[in-house]
């Protein structure tokens, strides 16, 4: 499972704070912090759906693929502006 690693990667790559993602996605900063800093075995499906929608990637990719090994568009974001 790559959720924790991918969220860290997406935050860093897009130069986003927990607050930035929280405001736009509807996921609490506490939930984002929990995923980034802890074991993410208890993340709700609602949270995963919101994050995948915000970053414009599939749930499957967010959880099961190492995004740091994929080609990211030149603007450094996977979500549509």
C-alpha cells in the first residue's frame, strides 16, 4: 500500500500544505497529518475518495502504485487547475 508515501510525494511535488489540501478537498488537516505521519490502515473510504478526486488520480493509483516513479507533468501537478 502506497497511500502514505504517495500523499507525502504529492504534497511535496505540488508544494502544498495540509491546510491547502484540506481547504480544497474537504479532508481535515488532522486526517491528512494522520496519513502522512502514521500507519494508514484506518483511513476511511470517504477520505481516500476525496484525496483521489482532489489530485485527479484514481483510487487504485493513489493506493497501489508508487507515484514517485511515474512521470509527472512539467507543471509538477497531477490535478487539473
